[in-house]
């Protein structure tokens, strides 16, 4: 782990995406139809995961290998439920958000975790 941040493009994208979710969470709290607490909670966890992954990646912190895949799962679940619960007029918007935002961010989190795991030192035999 280094003490000097190394802001790679992926660390910037993940952190910015998490911060960009914050205003959306407030909008969602007002417009969410069914289960607003569940939707706001899910997006809040995503924002925390994205910012956390970005900051841990910028610091070359090993803990990113735990936070990044958890965030990827949250993003994938959000995309899945957005598409499945979208009303007839919102299916296209849900698909666009899933394929242009949520799933690419989930893939980036998965790549961050994978590269972080490969960078860990090998385990000594027992």
C-alpha cells in the first residue's frame, strides 16, 4: 500500500460515478414508486461501493479486492431489477442505463478486483 494517491483513469471514473449518484439518490427518494427505501438503500450502497473502490484503487490498497466485487454485484442486481420492474414506458431507459452505465461499471469493478487479486503475493504453503 502506498501513501501517495495514484489517480488512474479507473480510480477517477469509479469515484466520480459514486459521487454522481448522490444527487440521483435524493431525486429517487422523491420519485420512487414501490419500495422507495429499498431503491434508495441499494443506490446508496452502490455510491459507497463506487467511491470506496475508487479511493482504495487510488491508494493501491489491497482491500479493493473485497470492495470492488461487492460493488459489481450491487450494480448487476440494480441493473437486473431496474429492467425487470420497469413499466412499459420505461423499459428502454432501464435497458440503456443497464448497458451504458451499470453493467460497464460492474465490469470495471470486476477488473479492478481481478487485477488486485493477481497483484497479491502468493500464499505460502501450510
